[in-house]
C-alpha cells in the first residue's frame, strides 16, 4: 500500500504497508497525504475500505 498520486511510479519511499500472503484483516492507521494506492501481490485478491 502506498501514499501516492497515481497507480504507477510508487516506490519504497512512499510505501506504507506490505500486504502479507496470510488471510486476515489488517488495520493500517496511517495518515494519507496524497492518496491510497493498493497494489496486490501475485495471486492476491484484496478488499479495501477507507475511513
């Protein structure tokens, strides 16, 4: 998960969270400055909510 402005060009510098390959719910309590960009890993299916 990145705090980025677009779906491309995201780097480790703006990475907020790495989605693990373990089934479960993960709360990421981090302020967002630009936008939330979620990039699932290979074979992953994710559902994201933002509050």
